[in-house]
């Protein structure tokens, strides 16, 4: 990672003055630096960076704009990683929530380098004594893991490669991994995972990671691992297929969260379930109008093959629910309707657990990790009625797409003490100071905060 955190200030370290709009005079910078900022029209808008010369003509430091409270985020400090020259730096005037500001710097340094792009300049940032560097590093590592997985094209991130990524993460933390793949999915009663993935060249599989003491509270994470989605026989358009390497963003996010929880040595029995498939087109692809059996025993009429994520999640959620976990969380790039409702940056979540909903809302604000609750409106279950099966996989009128998808998943959860579904986008469509265009982790810092508060570490 181009940014490293250091405990003791390097003698050559240069200062960064964090400035709110209208607060330039109060930031503590030298008079000559203030004059330089005024002459250059520095406005202190969020993410704006201005370097200034020292008294000897060499580089003297930098200003960082914090923006107005309602407009900015502490993560906007990520602009420093894109604008500061290589070397040692420290905050001379500490921003609010310095942990998140330093996280922003680490995330802002991110570039996906697998295919030849060059990393950013190496920076060393001093960590204030009040800040826990290990927390920042595990947050950054979790987010970067999710970003890397999503950014990798399906050619190199199919179900088999996703399994290898899980095994690599498990090896770093002493976790165990097992997999059910190909025709064995039918033998082990995961018929919908098999049906969705059987047309692809890489065998569909259910990946199962387990970590932590057997007697600790059970926390199970389920992530949609559709490594590429053509839409199946209900084929997507070329433009809608272009970003479908990110359709395993739910799996990437739960793996990022799992890495954070294991690095924090959370007091939980962690289980991660990833149904990993490609939704491809071939002679043996499942069809519109087919009726699939599920692990739970419910029969599902296929109203649209492009609503495949909920099918593979249903079998995985059923398995998770069988051991009645204390907390069951699923994350998925599930519906375009969620993006229409809330846009790419604000993932909705669904839960009937009021206490959990309150905790998530608070953590989302505290961790600068936005989330918004949408309702599990039970009357909409009727939209999934089928004339020939227990239920359809889609609502045929297209209304309330994200709540209806959540309700579909809820049919497969009965015994878990608490359940929440997150409909994430997993992608930045435009550059931010702390994130380039590309894959993104969403909601996992807020979830980590809630889980560590509930169960400790």
C-alpha cells in the first residue's frame, strides 16, 4: 500500500493543516503560508489540497480543505494521497475524526495495479497518540480486498478464482474452507445454485469459510458471488452487461468484512457462505418458466433468468439458517431498483430487528459509511405469487423491486435470531477523493462496528 502509518513523527515530516471554510486564520499555519493560501484562492472546499513553500523555498507543507459539515466527509482527506509528493507528513491541526481522515488517505492512495497501472507516490503519515493505527489498517485492508476482487475481470475472477481468494484469506487468519462444487451441489441439496451456474464452463460452487471458537456467538455472512451475469436467456443488453464483473460485489464485501473481523480477533464463530456461479447462456441454461426446487423445499417459478442472485442466495441462506445463527447478514448487488431509489452511494438495508436497525444507522453515521433502511413491507409478498409453484422469483409489474427481492430472501430465513439484507452497488461510477472509479466496499465498516460492539474482541 502506498501509504504507511508511523507511530513516531519523522524529523523530516511536513505539516498538513486541516481547514474548515472560513477557518484559515485559525488553523495555526505560518503567516507566509496563510498569505500563500489567500493568494491562491484556497477555499477549504472538501478534498481541496494546496501545498505551500517553506521559508527556504523548498516544500513547506500543505492545506487540506474539510468543506462544510453537511457536504464533506472525513474520508475526503484521501485527496492528500493524490496530491502530496512522496515523503513523511503529519496533521499539524487535527481534523475531526482523525481515524477516518487517515483511512481516507489510505483509501485515496488506491490504484488497481494488476494490469499495469502504476501505484501512487509513497507517503508516510504520523498517527496521533489518540488513534489506533491497527483499526485504520484493517479497515483499509478490508476495503481494498473488496475493491481488488470486484475490479478483477471475470476472465480472472470466475467461481474457481473466487474460491482461491477465499482460501488465501483463510490461510492468513487460520480459518477453514470447504467447497461443494458441480454435480455435488445436487447430491448435497443446493439445487438452485447448481441450476443458475450449470451453463458456465467453470463449475458452480458453494464456498464455506469458518473461523473462531465453536462456543462463541454465531455470525454468518452470505455474499452473492455471481462472477459474471449475462442475464441468462433473458439476456442483458451490451451496456447493461458491461459492468457485470461486479455482480460478485456482495461476496467481495462480505470477504472484506470477514477480513476485518478476523484481524480484530472478534469474539465470534464466523461463517462466510458464498454461492459462486456465472450466469451464462448455453444449451443447458435454466429457462424462463422453469420451476426450480430449493434447499428449503419451496418451489420457484422463474419469471426472469436475470433475477438469479436471489436464487443462489436462497440456498445459501437456507443452509446458514439451519444452525440458527445469532446474526445472519447477506450482501448482494441485487437490484437496479435500489440504485433508482437511493443512487450508487447509499445502499439500502432491510431488517425486522429494530435494535439492529438503530445500531446500523448510528454506525453508518459514525463510520462515514452510509446506509439507509427500507421496509420489509409484508403485503408485497403477494407480488411473488405463482400459479404453478410456491412463488415466483420476480414481481411481474416491476414495482418495489428492492423490497420485493428482500422479501423473497426473507422466505428462506426463519431460525436466525437476527437477519439483515444489504442491497449494495459495489461500484464508484465517478471519482471521489478517497476512491477512484471502480469496485467499492459499502457498509462493512458500519457492520464491523455493530458486530464488535455486540460481541467484543
